[in-house]
C-alpha cells in the first residue's frame, strides 16, 4: 500500500534570482534602482566638485540679502530693500494669481465654447470652430504679446480722462478706469480693521529692528496675513459648511418621505447674513480710483501685463478645454438625451442635469493636463514684464547673485509642488464624480 506525500520543497539558490521567473523581475528592478542611485550620486558629486573648483559652494544665504529691484504688480508690501526671499515669495503669489484666474476663466469659456460647438445653429457652431482652430494653432507667446500690444495701442491714456470734455470716461458709475497703463478698480477697505499678522519674521532686514519691548513691527514679516481677510474666509467657510448640512438634511427627508423641503431661502440666509454682519463690524467700504496729476491714484491697479497674460492664457487654454468638453459630451449616448426629452425636460436642463454630469467622468482627466500646462505657460510672463516666480527667482535674483544652481533647483521645486497640488485636487474631484460600480 502506497501513500501520497508532498514533494520536498526546493531550497533557495542564487541562480534562481536570474533563471527563476518568480524572482527575475524583482532582481531586474533592484539592479536598475542601484544603477540609478549610483548615477545620481555620481552626477551630484561631480556637480558639487565643479562648483567647488569655481568657488561656488551650494548655499542659500543669498536669500537674506536685499533684492535691490522693484516688482510692479504685487499682492503684498514690497520695496527694493526687501530680501530675495520676499521677492521670490511675491513672485510665487503672482504666479498663483495668474494660474487661479486663468484656470477659472479658461474653464468657463471652454465649457461654453465646447457646448456651442455642438449647436444645431450652423453659424454659431462654425464661429466656435474658428475660435478653437485660431487660438490653439498659434503659439501662446504670440497671443500674450499680441494682447499686450492691443491694450497699449488702443486703450486711452490717463490724460484722456482730464478736462471739461474728456476723450475718455470711467465706466460702471465712474468706479472703474480702463487705460493703456492698466485697469483701476475699487479696493476693499476696512475702517475697523484688525491689522496684519506677520509670518516668518524677517530679522535680516535692517529696517526691521526690535522695538523697546523686544518685538518686531507688523510689517517686518516675510509676508503678512490680513486678519480681516482671515476672519471673512473663516466665517464664509463656516457658513458654507452649515449650508451643506441643511442640504444633507433636505436630502435625507426626501429619501425618507419622497417630499423635499424648500430650503433655498434658509441656505442663502445662512451664507450671506453672517458674512454681511462681519463686513459691517469691520467697517467695510470701497476706495475708488481718482485722477490726480498724470495718473490715477487709489483703488486697485491691475497692470496691462497681468491682464494681457491672464486673457491670453485663458483664451488659449479654453480652446483645448472646448475640445475636451465636446469630446466628453459626444461620448454620452444619444439615448440619454432622447430619454430626458421624453420626460419633458428642456434642452438646457438636459445638458445641465443629464449630459454634463456624466461627461465629467471623461472630461476631468485631460482637464488636469490643461490646468498644468496653463500654470507652466505662465512662466512666459517675463515677455510682457509681469514679475512671476520665474522673473524674480529665476531671472533677476539669479542674475544678481550668480546662484544659478540654487535658483533653478528652487524654481523646479516650486513648479513641481504647484503641479502636484493641482493634480491632487483634481484627482480628488475625479474620485467624487466617477461612476460607482456595484
């Protein structure tokens, strides 16, 4: 009588790392990783050695030196005696400003144009086609320079607003001035403001010396956070959260009873009333631009360089987004439209409630790439004199200090961080709208 037994397990041998398919792929990956690390170490060591030979050791102390140059468009206080660190931060804010404004505007225009390209009206569809083909087939740098040239050559000069019979006049009830030097709009002011909170005190700045109590002034931080703006954002965010809770409660009641309570007025009140109350307490009012001397004073000055860069990037990127939106809509079965029409929905309601929500699952992934491209294309701002992070840290600061390696590395890390942040946010939103399979 015989019995079946398991064959003895084969002992491990070094040759199995190459000839055994269970270990071969892992062996190749480990060897490739070691080779890459050796190459990276050689490259870094060779770079440091060559820099040492030229007397350029890697150091970032130059960021504490006075920058010595001005930045025309800025969101925070800055002067030529501020440090290179502060100049780089001002440039970063300018980059983020253009990127945010461009992404929002390009999305709105792109969705609008993409939907109109599918219109049954022959003329409208062809006009949108001309727009898409015109903008996406011309380099964005040319659009930036072209937009800047139009604004300089066609808009009136500040002197045209002077006199009893001026050649130009302000718009929107004399609150906005559009000139060839930029656009002047009202600015938000607070008569009972809370002041600013300095972040990362700039102790290297000679103008920022400790006071008698040993503390630094409010204007001696690398950057400041407006306590007024912070309070408004916190209250508005809390109001939106409360509005979301009201909506969820209405959804729960609808699922349980089939009837949805009317809560729109409650949600609007929860969002607006606390924010209005905070603005009233802070003494919110508007400061309007006025023509004084040879230029406008007061208000917020949006320079031509900012507007030209914003419009050119938005219109250029919107052409690509329009094609993405059109492809996403066409990917939805026509049966969806026919079924919604059979239920009595109007065409605009069908598009908003049936087609676009489903098309988002197709639109979001390529939309991320266009947001990243817009952000990186903002580095062309130097062509029109807009000082972004490339113009400050990667331009004037690098030329003045001669720290090419440090500036380029920091510039690469900044753009990498911005791109990864945009990708993370869009991927999170993509996870929320994707189809959930059972």
